[in-house]
């Protein structure tokens, strides 16, 4: 009889454990709720943060050389598009007339050429803007497109750089005059490509 009692108690304990474990496995949470994650953005600005000053150095007139490169580089331009719209943008440049110090006659005709520029994003992996090559700027001439970000590209901050060998000025021999010649480069950022 003792043996039957032990078996009976064991069976009862087994049943109780199954129900207890089942209750634990299928227990409903005591309580639950939901919340939300939220962030808001407002439009920033479209800015031309930096433009290159092009110094082509000092040279002796030799009646042969007409092309002069920047002795140091790279020359860099920076555009930051924080508008959040992805509408694109464009930069143009224009070369004004030269004036002279230390001489009497300014350069009458010259052409600056920017070739093989390289785009690099600063903290962005958006589609890069397209850099025109070559960019040709004639003394007192029309503006030329330098770089264009199409719609849905060029978002964030972008540098456009030209190595020293890729920024040059052509001054015909007859226009090479004594003195330091300076002209204004006008860079314009437009808010559409």
C-alpha cells in the first residue's frame, strides 16, 4: 500500500508541475503600452562656403611660354546644401578684366582653364555633383558652369578640387605686360540645376 501511495503522490506532483509550467509558459503579460519615436527637420540653407583664389605665380617674359599653372594646389570650392529638398544646384564662374600694379598696361586677354576637377563629399554619401571639364573663363567673358548637382543629388557638403596641374591661365605673348595683374573671379551659386 505504501508503494501505491508513493506512485499516487508522484503522479499528482507530475500533474501539478505540468500545469504550473504550462501556466508559466502561457502567462499573459501583466500590462503593456505603446509609445512613439519622433524627429522633426526644418530646412537649412544652400551656401557657397569657399571658393579658390588662383595664384599663377611670378614669371619672366620669354616670348614663348603662354600657359602657366598654379604652383600649389589643390584649389578647392565648397558648397553646402542643407535645404533637405534635393532640388539641386549649380555654380558658375566669371572672370573680370585685369588691373595692374607695378606696371602701366594690364593684361588685355587671358583665359583661365579648370580641368579634371574632383568631387568629394564631407559626411555625405549622396550622389556626387557633376563637375564640368574643362571650365573656360575668358577675360571679361561670359560666365561658365563649373559644377551641377541634378535633382536628388549633391545634398550635404561637397568639395570640388582641382590639382595644381589642372588649373592654368593662358596669356598670349603680346598681352604679357610687366607688373602684377589681378582680376576678380565671380562665383555664383544658383538654387536649381
